[in-house]
C-alpha cells in the first residue's frame, strides 16, 4: 500500500471515530436533560438510580422554607389524608379543603455536609409547596429525636402534635424534574401533613444552609440561627391513593420537624411550580416569588422508631 493511501485510510478512520464519539455524547446529553411529566406527558425519564435505604434518605433530608403566599388556592379536589407512619397509624382519616399556598420548601445541606452521592441524587429533587389546611385536634404525645448527623448529638425531647395547619405537596420548579424514573417515582409521593407542636423550645444552633436543587444554585449559601419548633410534618396518603411498595417503604418514614430561623434574605427569585403527584397532575402550574427564608425542616424519629437501614 502506498504512503498516500495509508495516510488517507488513517484519516478516514479517525473521522469515523470522532463522529461516533460526538453522536454518543449528544445522546447522553439529551437523556440527562429529560424532564418528567405527569401521566400522559410525552417525556419519560430514563431508569438508572437505585433507591436508597429509608434511613439514608430520611436522615439527609433537610428543607429550607421560604415565604411564598398566594391570595387564592389552586383548584384542588377535596383531599382525604391517611397517616402512613406506624406510630400514627391509629389516628383517623380526615378530609380537608386545601387553602392558599404559604411556603415553598427546598432541599439544603447544613454546614457543608453534603449527602452521600447515591442519596444526594434523590434528596436534591424534594421540593414541596405548603398550603393552609384546618382539621381536628389530636393532642398526640410523642418523643422526638434528631436523625441528621449534624444534629444527632442533641438530646431527645418530649412533644405532642396538636392541630393540623398545612399540607405540603411535591412539585417541580421551572418544569425541570428528576432525571430518572426511580427518583421521580419517590419524590412524587412525599405528601406531608404538618401539625402544630406542643413543645416549642428553641434549638439555638447556628447553621450554614446551601441549596442542593440545580434550579436554584444561584441562591447563595446563608447563615441562620435555628430557634423555636413550630410544626411536625408527617407522611400521609391522599384519597386512598396506591403507592408503590418500594416507595412506601421510604416515604412512610419522612418525619420533618419545622423550626423558625433567623431571616435568610436571598435575591428575588421567581419560579413556576408544577404538581407531580398523580392525583394533582391536572392542577395548573403556579408562579411564585420569594426573598425570605425563615423556617427549616429537620428529620426526626418518633418514639425511638428509627427508619430501617441502611
């Protein structure tokens, strides 16, 4: 073979390899930006992630809450709630007319302690919009213990849940959702009913909060002081909805105690919110604006019933 033919052959092979590489890269990039939708949507997230254990997921789930009030409620159906956690399984079901939105709560890391990679993939997509509800007083006594490693050395305390005040529902922001089916199917079933608590004693700790969700990475980290306890938010099922068994095994353990914090002012942020639970898939998207973070939801265990490991 002549030298010119040999050189031409090598160049041709190099071009073919380069085109194949770019094609593969483009396919990967396209799949990584897929946003999920409610049933019937064209886009379907790919499968990849492995569900974390209940304890690993819950103990790393911290949400910062921002004031984001609306003047009217979205067109929700009447919602009946049923408790999922074993400690509260004896409490009756209850029907609510859901009122206006009060807050948006988004995942954060505390003191630069980032959740492990396999857990971070899930908790960074837990966004909740919290709406006003009313209900019957239960006055149910509970022992509460912090689960997150940053606060796990704090002593346990006695408290009680009193009356329901909010229903926090899963949403995605700016139509950017979880990248895989497993993540989407977990976060879409995290519905929390928030009760006023009897023991409001302050935590009195300082924390640095860093946003984890990629949509709001422009919000800078902020230093807050954690003060009085206000609510305990516990997992519920809405309207008898079927929840996949592997997902139920995790979400039934999501107990978050909500504390006041010192004010965390951020740049004015405008977002669209879309409900992702199947029951609310037809609810119109909402536009929210916020600047002020003033509460923090922290994972706890009730009556020493720790979520199953790992």
